[in-house]
C-alpha cells in the first residue's frame, strides 16, 4: 500500500469505480517507481532516482521519455505535467553549476520554474523484470526465454541485462530486418544489418541501448542474431568473424523507447490500484541525435579506383 505522508490528501470529488479518486503526492508516486526499479539495482557508475522535485508536491500528470533534453522538458511544460520520468540520467557525473547558461542547467531551471519533478530509471530499468529489453522484445514480437546476462542476485533468474528470445516462426535476416524497421519507432538511421540476408533466424538476443559489450554473452547463448544499438566497427567485425551471427543495429533511442510505453502502463496500473487521479503520457518526440541518412547510391560498388 502506498499511503500518504501524514498530510491531508486533496480529494477532487471525481467518482472512479465507486470511490473517490485522489491526487497523489510526488513522494507516493516516487515510492511506486522505486518499487518497480529499486535504485540499489542500478550499476555503481549510474545516477538514478529523483533529480528535481518536492516530495510534497501533488502529481496529476506524468510524462515518460527516453532523454531529459530541453525539447522533452518543453513538451512536459506544454502538457502540464508535474513529473517527467526519463530513462537517461540528466547528470551522470557531479556538477558544480546548474546555471541556465548551460544546457543541463536550463533543463533544471525550466523544470523548477514549472513545478515539474524529474525522476530517472536507467540501468535499474534495464535489468528489471519486466525491463527495457522485455519492452524491446515485445515490440519485435519475440518470445523472451531468459536474460542474456542474468542478475546473480535474482533467485528466479528473470532479471538481468538483455534478453534471449525465440521467434514464433522462423524468419530470414531480410524479413526480420523489415519487421524491426516497421515495429520500432521511425528514425533517420533505420536498421543496419550484417549477415547473409537469406539466413534463417529462430533465436534472437536483444539488448536496448548500446550492446556491443555483450558479444561474449551473445556467442555463449548460441543465438542466430543480435539486435541492439551503437554497434562499433571492431566489435561487430570481430563478432562476425567468430561465428555466422546476424547483427541488427537500430538507433539507440528507438531500442529504448518501447520501455516508455511499458513503464507508463505499469504506472497506470498502480494508479488504478491506488485510486489515484493520475494521467500518464508517453512522449513521441524523436530525441535520437541523428536526423538524416544519405544512402550510398550503390553500396556494393566499394571505394573509387
Ligand atoms: Zn540508453
């Protein structure tokens, strides 16, 4: 139960399922989010939790997004949101200034001036059950079998980084690339593909965000393909030399955005359970930094003679 912090709660008089709906305090909503993604499950280098916000402020509108950038904060202002929840941290390292002359300081100023709280769930959402890669697998219609890198502290073996998945029906590399391009939110990058386009896929590992540090685990899982983001030349090239693996590289933002919808649905359910009068939104603004893609006229032609 998530009950108030000893202060009188404001009831707005709206009938919901026969009971009075109430506007929760930020502390109550944060407690619910912390229950989904406990801060202690974040990596030691990470910076998760509440960045801006008064625990006593009332929250009636929440916006989920991947990046705490000015564009998203402006969207939160326009929406009348009281709380912005993002996947990426605003400050990953310590800072000595929040002056509005810096772009992050401007974000902080805009949030505080508009009474909007900011809460971050990053690596603690990556490894959660369900987490970022479950949402990615769901968007791609994949059946999750197990985590790619299981969390040793989870006796059930459900939490961890990435997911090993199965396809309901085998697809070729070409078909699965088309599915990924269609199901993930549209970006300038689209999907980069490595591997024989006619090879058949039955199993796919996925990891939302930058995944090229996971090739050892992908190989150990014995999957036919790996879909992630930010694949660099050398790790990708070496992985392909090692085994006949197909690689799918999507835009970082696009691999993490499905989590926003999952997380919003989770908070919606908690809100219903608690009788909260809460509106939960997901930003559809593309905050991937890459905004255009010029395809080579003939990608098989190679370097000029
Ligand atoms: Zn990320």
